[in-house]
C-alpha cells in the first residue's frame, strides 16, 4: 500500500507520479492511477499541508476515475479499429499494387498520330490527338479516375486518366513533380466546369519519364507555403516551380521585352558594358573588390560612365546589366546584385530628362497592359493595378523637407560623426528633418505612400550626390532626381552630368578621387563636350511595384543579399 499525493495547483495529471515531489493534480486521476489499496493525501496549493480527502470527495473522485477508465477503453477500442482498418487498407493497397503490375499500357498504333505540342499552343488542336510532356503539378485520385495538372513551363494542362490507363503501377504510385508524357484527345471542358485553357486531355496512353520521390522526401514535405523563409531561400530552385514565383519571373521577361520596345520607339541603342571595372561610380564603400590578374578591380556599381563614352558614336544608349553594391542592408528593397536598366542621352535639358523617364515608364506600362499575356499576369499578381496618371508629380528636395515636417514624419537624430543618438532608455531619438539631411528610405516611402502616386523628387544638395552630377548654376543643389513609386519607394535615380572639363576636374579633387583611372571618362569632356544626362532603374524594384510584391527578393531569379549567395 502506497500513499498518493495530489496538489490541485502545482500538480500534473500528465507528468505527475503521485509522489511528494511530483504530485497529481486531481483526486479523480489519482484514484484512476491507484492499485485500489492506496491511500490519498491532497492539498490546495504548495503552501498548504497534505490532508486526507473527505468521503464525499473520494466518492466523487471514484466516479471521475470510472469515467476516465471508460474513456480509456473507448480510445483503445477506437485505436484497435483504426489499426485494423489501416491494416486492411494497407493489405488491400498492396494487393492492388501487385495486380497493377500486370497492367501494361501499349500505345494504340491504329489511333491517329498524336501531335507533339507545348501546352500554350494547344488551343487549335481541340478534338485532335496530342502529345504533351511536363511535370505533375497537381494530382487527385477520385474513385479510380486520376486527374493530373501537368506543367511544362509554358502553361498548365488538366489530364484525365481512367480505366486501364489509371490502373497501372505507375498511376497508383505517381507523385507530385514527377515528369510524364501524356497522350490523348484534347477536349473542351463541359459547360459549368473549369480547367486551365478551357480544355482537358482525355488520356489513352502515358508514361513516367522521371519519378519524383514520395514519403518523407516528397516535394510537399521539403517545401510548402508555411516553410520558414530561410528554408524557402535555400530551396529557391523548388520555390520557382510554384505558380506565383513562376508568374513573377514570366512577367519580368515581358517587362524587359517591353522596356526594349520602348527604347526602340525612342531611338535608343542597346550596348553591353563590362561588369569588371577599375573605377567607382557611387562611392568606394559599396564596392566589391577583387584581384584581377594582380591588379585591383571591382564589380560594377553602375554602367553609367561607359554609356557616356558611346554618346558621340551611337547617340542615345541604354543597357540592361547586373550591378553590385557591397551595402550591408537587409531591407525589403535592397539586393547585393540587381538588374540595372541604365540610359544616357545627349543634348537635352534636365526637364527633358525627367520627361523622357516618364515617357519610358508609361510607354512600357502601356505595352504590358496592351499584351494579353502580360496583362493577364499583372491582373493575377496585382488585381488593383492601374497605369499611372500623367504628368508625374514633381517635388523639390527643399519642398520635400517641409512636407515631411508638416506631416510629422521624423528622422533619427545623429551626432557630428553620423552616429544615431539614443535616449536614457536606449530608444532612438527622433527629430524634424532639416535642409541638408539625407532623406531616409523609411521617410521617403512614407511620403510616397501618403501621396499615393509616382513622384519626382528633385534638386538634391551636391554633398548628398555623386561627384559627376551637374550643379544648378549659382546654388549648392544638383540637377538630379529620384522617381518614387507607392509601396516601393525609389525605382529610378537620374541626373544631368557635369559637361565642363574644369568642373569635373574640381569634382575629382573635392571627392579625393585619383583622376588617372578615369582618363577615358575625362576625355568625353576634352573632345567635344555636350549637355547630357542619364539614369538608372532597378528592374527588381520596378517589378515589385508592378506585381505588388512585398520584397524585391521575390523579383530576382536567385536573389543575393548580405550572407546569401546560394543556391
């Protein structure tokens, strides 16, 4: 005979053992767990003393114990029944799988020859026999009829397997992401039913080309919508198979084509500048340095300087090139490697430059919305998207400082060395903006989101901008602009360039730049200078605005940010 302890506050019926150190929580469970000859001591909480329970509480506890016993038996019976059913189902499936191995499909040579096509080119082959290869995107077995959605990269096709076609071993063990070849008659879906493309394939022959694993290594066990972001980043190659990720990349392809068409309409010529350089454009702090056959070199921050060199030979030019910034930033709009669409134009004014940027943006959007394929992708990804109204709003830097203060949008206060000041509680001290401040990303985006439409922010102080930017005569401001879009912020940065040789030489000295490596850039002012300007557009940022993506990381094939260079 043992003594069982119950502590109604600190005890546990789950991990308790009925001892002084590990008491149960309820007397009912203690009675259920006892041998029938045990005695009981209970207390209300750890501060009380253990006492024998009253007869009435023991009587009530015995009824509770009987209930627990009945529940336990019911659970055991249910578990036994489920185990039996599972065993029978397993046995039935194993028998079915053995029988399925006897079913061998052979393509019927008396049927019309199947036309091999990509999924996006099937519409004109309805009622015809076709042959399609792809990946199993979705899989559903409904009373012996198997419905597949096959994906080949150009679109999605519903395929229906029934009869012997659905009774093979391969059919019964088919897994998501396996590659298959399906052959059959393409038919319009019945009225009231839906399928991709408005048709489905009634399969008469098919085969597995490459089986994907099931069980623990199944695709959905490795990756699903609830997967941690770090896992999704590691498995980016599998994420790309999803409908949203692939749609974003397909829209990106249309976007680049539309940009090129826009530039052709405005008579700009495409060139391909180098990525390996020995000069800086946006400051040395964000350069990726490397050894180039014993010489110092960098991954390009911008192709602007090279574009300027071909103005005299090719006229207005543009490029679509990767740029690299060694900026330890983890914000949702920063990448260490990004696709940089840049252009340079000769013989124009600052206002003509802003008009040109607006024209390119709006023409590109019009081309995308005028193409049924890209318009459908925009509708899918960003249902509320509307082409931006023209003309774009323009706000000077000084006006923006006043606007931010009027709307009580503050900035972190800094000391003389540029370090953020914190109060006694360790919180960042915030204060009003003042002329001379570099408007932070967060404030800039707040302003744009409140305004709710594209905004040209222009006329930045020279000390905040790059050495090559032209100053407004007689002022400390530059002929520079950023184009800001709602939900994203800056997507374009541009300016007029210094055209005067003496002014450029002074800029080298002011910024502490050795002019020798820039001899070829300086020569543009020496041998026939002209007023010229240009800009750079972040393709991933533009796409994030167009497709309503929260982060630019979703807009790059394999995004790179600090600490991430795989896969």
